[in-house]
C-alpha cells in the first residue's frame, strides 16, 4: 500500500507541480523540471517494487492482492489461463533475479518456502489441495501417466491440461530435490518398500490406476472382473483375486526388490516363500527310568522326571496320543512352502502365513496325529514256531506274513515312517486349500512312558553285559596268548633242547623196537636149539644145563659170588653112579677152582666156561 501511495503522490506532483508553481511566478524551466522529477520518482518507486531475488533453495510463492477478480467457488489457486485473479497463483518464482512490473505491488511474494528434498531410501507422498473432485468410489487419485511426473508437479499443468484430481495422489516422488508450488502440494516422507529374498509381496489396491512398480507394469484396466474365486482344491476364496491395477487383491505377486509404493493406496503383505519348519515340541513332563549295574552285577532302577518347555520358535506343544491306556507325547515337525503363484491365495483366503499356521495346518496336524489312536496298520512279522523261534524255509530265509492290527505304542518308534506318511497324506489337502504346499511331516522322538520301554531297556542292558563279558574273555585270551608267546620266546633255548630230546627219544624208540625184534629172533633160535638138545640129551640133561647156565649168569652178574662158591665147594668130589648125580659137575667145578696154580681167588668165569665146554656140558655158543 505504501508503494502505491508513493507512486500516486509522485504522479500527482508531476501532473500538478507546474500549475502550482505558476501561481508563485516560478519560471517555466523549473516548473517542467519539477514535473519531470516527480515523474522519475514515481517511476523509481514503481521499478523498485518490480523485482525480487530468490535463493537457490528458495521458492517464490505468489499471492495476488490487487487488480484481479475473485476465484470461483471451490478453487484456491489461480492459473495463468484464467486471467488476473486474486489469491494464490499457480506460477512460482525460480531462483535468481525475477523482474515483473509492479511485482511487489500486485503480489505478495513469500520466500519462506524451500525446495523439497527426499533422501535415498525414502519417497514423498503427494496431496493436492486443488483440482477436480475425486471420482466416486475412489479414495486416491489415479497415478500420473508414465513420464508426466514433473509436468504434473507444475500447478498450471496439473490444474488445466493435466486434469489433476484434488486429494491424495497414488503417485509418489522418488528421492531428489523438487521445486513445487506449496500452495498446491503437501509432501510427506515415506520409507521405500523392500521385498527381501525368499519373499513375495501381495498387493491389495485401494485405487484403479496404471501401475509402474519396476518389473510390474500395467495400464489402467478396462475390466476388473475377478480372475480367481476358488482355491487350489476348488473351495471358495474369502476374497476373489483381480487383475493388476484394479481395486482388490491382485492375482500376481510382486517379487524381491525395492519399490516406491504408496502404502496408503496399496496394502503390501509379505509372504515368505522359503521352506518353513513348523515344530510341535515340549509342553509335558518327561518321566524316565535309568538302569545301572551295581558291584554285584545286579540291575537297579532310578526314576527321574523333567519338565520340557515349549520352545519360543515352536508352532505349538507336543501332540498327546492315547494308545492302550498310555499317553504318548509325540513331537512333530512339518515342512511347508508357499509357491510365489499361490501367495495371493493365502492373503485372499486367510490373510497371511501365520494365520495359515494357526488356523489350518496346526489343527490339521494335531487332529490327524491324535486320530492314529485306534487305527489299524498292516505289518509284516515273522512266523514263529511253538518253541518261539522264527520259522525258516529250505534256503534258511525267515518266513514272514502280513497282518492287520491296531496301532501299538512302539509303532511310533518302529513303524514311524508308516504313521507319519498317513498324517502327511491327510494334512496335505488342507494346506492346498490355502495355497500352502506341505512337503513333509516328520515324527520326532516320542516321549514314551517308562513302563513301555523298561522291559526293552533291561533286555538291552543284559545283552550289553553279555557282550562285555565276551569281550573281556576275548581280551583275556589275547593276553594269555601274548604272555605265552613272550614266555615261549624267553624259553626258546630250552624248547630247542626239548625238541632234540624228543627226537632222541624217538630214535631210541626205533632202536629198542629193532632190538626187540632181534631178541625175538634170537629167542626163537634158542628155543629151536633147546628142542634139539632135548631130543639128543634128554629132558633131564637139558634141565641140568639150564640150571648151570642160570648159575653161571648169576656169577657173571655178581663176580664176588665166585670166591664164595669156591669156599662152599669141597676140594675132592666123589661121583656116584646114578643119573642126576652131581658128582660130575662138582668135580668139574673143583678142577676149575684149583686150576691156575691152586689159587682159588684167581678162579674166573671164563675158566669155568672153558671147563664146561671141554667136558661137553656147555655148548660152544655159550
């Protein structure tokens, strides 16, 4: 206002100064000079209000104050195509020197607004304060056409040629600096959406619009008819799937990467496509009986118990199965995976993977596992003989048979594969209803009541004791063999001597055998000679000769008896005339003793034998 008054005053002075000065007889020169001076003052004041300097990071916002029409109802920003209108203007002043005649007079120039900077990893939400009304049924304006983002940020283009819609915009601004009309735009920061590896994103849109999410691009759909209303098994989906760009859950997921997504216009649900291990463990008291062997070799029992808590990352606790009156806590692990194409099914059917776990998979696993109680299974078992031993065929193979019987407690250990396959078969269709693939169900170690395992443990311990004793015996035998080998090495010299002695004894045995054979032949020859003697001399003569031979042999074995015999025999022997008389032998002996000079001590066996041979009593062979 001050600038306008000053200009009007200067113009008035320029117009009326000559007239006023003429009344005071001022020369015409000074009258004209005064007029020009006032005119230049008016021009100077006008020029001083026609420029403004804008800093590099400042935005010059214009608001027309004078000489313009009022804005239409519902409008807050005037565009250049509408002529001069008072109020906020679509035009803004850029950095540097800006000149416009009467700028500071006609407009209120606001330099307090700054350039908007969006950092890396962030994006900018856009809200337009002016524009066309939002179409019915939409809460966000349609996204800007590809390549028109900077044009749409221009208020004149947005309000006129771009047909911009007032309100929240679907388009967001990526990182960078933006000189915008703050009278039109409000910008707030948001974080970039990152889809990690092993995940996909399911998009639920709140706007019908073109889509430009990097690899996912789509024009504005002409039809939003649902593309899928049933799940993989034919069941009805809670929420149908729609084409990309429509309002609803899109039938195509968004793959790993970083995206500038308006999280107010789109709801993003991350779905883990990696293999998930859902475990059902803990939540029970584990009872056990420990078997030990005392110093006397007796097996003793010691009872104990332990509280098994549910791990923090477990889906739920162990599943209790009642079989034959026993409650067995069966721990289970399920491996599941979501294929990327099925991720929209999960969000449409139950919401997310956690809901699938709690509402579908966990109840199915628990129910089918508990239902094993009372079911029948086919097993192959050996045919037993009355003695209890397995029956075998002619080739020695055990004869078996297939029977169908109820599930027993130990089947959870011995036939685990059969039972877990049965559970897996029933759980898999339930997962498919929600788009989850159940890859496998595995039974972990069951918590068996000690009453079931105690007989088996005692048998195993006894078998181990027997095996230990056998090993100890084997070790003892090896030790004895080692000691024997060591002792043998130490006594090697004696062993050689013993072996030589054995060989000598063997040779002596052969010698004695040969000698025995020779003696037998010799005796046989003697017997033959004696028979001839009996035939020639008679039996009595032969007896006498035998007595003499025995006598002589005795003397030969005991030479000291020779002298004694000499004393006992008289010097003169008188022979009788009867048969069997010993007079002859006595005389012979006497002669033998007196021979050799009459020295009795010199009598020898050789002398006696010679005398007997001379007399014909002793044969020449003796």
